[in-house]
């Protein structure tokens, strides 16, 4: 008997028991729906993560910090009975603690000698800034000043930056501060000035210098920017000037971190491994790996529930096919008596199982695909911005899922089909 004829006959047999067929297919569709949704969510999550990370940071940059040996027991400071005053002893303790957590000029020099390192920029402290005075209303504000030390993406409400970086003498202000700084809107702030009052360590930490910086751009929060915080941002050159003016020259230079730029993106892991021997180092790729691990874990958890549903449906298929064999025992005997081979009868029942698996897979995948229409609602609920899709259909993944479910159904129908092939035609014909 031709294979196509067997397939057609299998379809006709299933139509004769529509209720049972649909119920079995629906059991499969639950698992197909859950796994399909997991695949779509995983694909969408990975695409969103990659786009967000790619937009958020420079892939050739490594952040370097002093490595702290957490496993090493820290010795408690003992009181010194020498002639040193308590204040002097406290200063020594603070200096020792700073040296433990801070990087020095020697550390910066050491990093610069590493192969494939293009630049090493220390993170200069801007703690010496006492206030920021706006030309918009003349008010002085006690604001934190951040340093824009790498080409991290900046979403601009107004203005223009060269490679997302401010030049010396320029400052970036957040859109959230525009009106409080005395400007009508973001565009009207461009070209205005923010004057920073800088303290001097040699003059009792009194404000001894003012730096007038031109507003070059107004940035704003964006869905593609990681860890955005509204703050005033200046160039590394201006931060260095502030640090050198406010820093006590009698004390060594100290930096909280250093920004290492690699000559080529492909060398990022090699350089990071080398730096990691003596320092703590991480790149934007490490953030990507962490986020993708979380996405994959969530996907696996959701797919696990689908797998449990499919496991239950396997037993449903086996039970359905066994019942079908029992109900059609006399029919099987007749087919054998008319010359139909046992292997063709086995194929008939396996194709019936395949039809059930295909129907269930298509129903489940179809319903999961319809859920993608809710992408705008999901994005709005999670405040991800218009155009963000967290459920993305990968045709290859969905196609493999459908094929896999059909194969699963065929395997599930193997035992009942084997029973059908072994029926004795005479005994089968006697069955009522």
C-alpha cells in the first residue's frame, strides 16, 4: 500500500473520532503553547538585551578597580601609645584604608604597559566641587558632578556631542534639571553656562576657583541606556583640573577606578584576563553575559512547565491509540485478511499519532503567535518604550518545535501500533 494512501486513510480515521482527536490534540497544544511562548520570550529578551547593551556602552572599554582579597581576614587597628595624637592616628588609618581600596599612579602606569591597551584614564574625583551655578537663574545648587569618561551612548533631548563625549569646557545637563536650572526648555539651555565652584585643599577647603562650562547637550533617560542617572557630566580633562586643584598635594593621587580602552574589540577578553591577575576588571560584555544568563534561565523555567504538559500528553496519545486499536480490532483483522501487511497497519496508527501531534502543535504555536500581538501592551506596561518587542517569533525555532512534537507523537504511538501489527487476523475477526 502506498505511503500517501496510508496517510490519507489515517486522516479519515481520525475524522471518524473527532471528539477524542481534538481532546488529545488540545493536551499537546498546552505544552506547545507554553514552549512556543518560552521560545518567543527568550528570543525577544536576547534581542532586547543585545540592543540595549550595544547601545549603552563602548565594547572596547574595561573598568578596572583595586582587587580586594575578601577571603583575607582584616586586622583590627590597635591603639598606638606613641606621642601621636588621636587625630594623627586616625588620619593614618584612613590613609591605609584608602590605599587598600584606591588605585595609585603606579597602578595606572602598570595598566598602560599591558599589551593591546590603547589608553588608561583614571577616574578623577570631583568631590572638590562645592556648587553648580546656573546662568539661567543665577542660583547655586549642591549637585553631584559625574565624569563622562567613555563613549557610553547618550540619548539627547537637545544639543550635539562628538562620539557622545563632551569636550573640555563643556558640560551635559539632564533634561530633568532644565527648568529647575532656570531654562525654558532643553533647546534654550544649549550654549548657556554652568559655573562650578571648586574648593582648595590649601585654603581650608574654601571655594577658591570657579570654572564656567558651556552647556553642549541635554541628555535624557532612554530604554537603551543602562543605569541612567540624572546628573551633570563633564569631560575627563575638566575633572582632572578640578581634582588637581582640590587635592592635597602632600597626599598621593588616589583613584576609585580606571577606564582602560583596548585597541581592538577582539582583544577585549585577552586584556581583561591579563588585568584580572592583579585587579578587578569588567566590560560591557560581562553585563551582556549576566543579563543573557537571566533571560535563558527564565526561558528554561517557562519551557519546563511546557515540558511537563507534553509529558502528560504523551500518555494521553498512548492511551488514545490503544483505545483506537481495541475499538478497531475486527477492522484490523479484515485488513490483514484482505492482504494488508502488518507493517502498513503499524504505519497507519503511527501516522494517526503524527496527525494528532501536528494538529496539537499547530494549535499551540498558533495561539502563542497571537500573543505577540500584545507586544505594544507589554512594552507599555513595562515602560520599555514604543517599538520594543519582547515576544519575537523565530521561524526556525518554531519549525523545529512543530517537527519535534510530531516526532514525539509518532514515538508515543509506536507501542499501540506494534500491538496492532501483531494481532492474529482470525482472532481479530472474531472480536465484536
